[in-house]
């Protein structure tokens, strides 16, 4: 049975067969080793970094800097995946700014800049995008310095 990951607030719950591991954290960067957390004897272990930061609405430079610092920190700790919050790039709640095309363009530009720092690590990060004349929150998966997919 494959592991199931569920993020709820400031907790991550990882279920593997009948084993349950829970980790509570406040802010900053936490790197989980599934082998350590679940005491697995598997040889293929994935390290996941969880970044819970204080983002500023519309301050793309500050948010990008915080995100890139966390990516670099996660890489130095041998994490293979780092997970950021919903609308980490734009800051939340952005309310009326989500209706401005220039704001959404800055989100996508910042995503491309962040992607250029994602060598040897995968990044799952939230941002708003325009889809069919409305704005939705998506999770962007970045691998090998490229935005691979957007998930609703």
C-alpha cells in the first residue's frame, strides 16, 4: 500500500499500512524522513520538506526570497520535495488583487524565477492563475527547473 499524505493546517499526517505518524510544527522549515518518522526498513526513502512561512500579500520579491531560501535549505538537508502553502507566491488573502491581470502575471513571472532555483529538488507551491475568465488557486509542481503541471 502506497503512503497517503494529508496536510491539515500545521500538521502532516502520513499513513502507511496501519502505521500513523504525526508531526506538528509552527513556522519555518521542517524536513521529514519517512524512514525515521514511520520507522520503515525500506531502502527507498523520500525526504519531504514542509515550508510554513509568513507571506506578504503582493510583495513578490520578499515572498520569492523566502521561498528560494527555503528551497536552498531543503536541498542542503537532502530533501527531494518541498511543499509550500496555497498562494505562497502571492500571499493570501489577496481579495481584489486576484482580479487584476498584472497581479496574476507577476505571480507567473515569480513562479518562473523560483523554478530556476529548483535543481535536484521538486517543489509543490501554490499560486493564483486565471482560468476561463475566473481566478483559481492551483498547486504548481516544479521539477528540473521547469513548471511541470498545475493542479487545481
